[in-house]
């Protein structure tokens, strides 16, 4: 399992990024995957929550 540990300023940036809503759906999904990963959610739970595939969550987290 890949672990994501974001700093406070990174979390705040991603939260603002998602809240603004003037980005593409792909970018917002990537931000949400990182935020949920930071909360130590598994790839399966993230995929189910966001309605995306597990492979997508894995690829985003890997990058």
C-alpha cells in the first residue's frame, strides 16, 4: 500500500483547489484521491467513494 503523507500547507492547497471548482474534473478527482490517501483510506475505498477504478487511484498515488 502506498502511503501519502501531506504537509498542512499541501492539504490546505488541495482543499482550496477542490473548493474553487474552476478546474477540470480530472484535476479535482486527482486532488480528492490525494486528500483521501492522506487520511489513510485504502485504494478500494477511495475508488468506491469517488466512483473511479482502483487502478486509477493506484496510478495517481504512484505519481
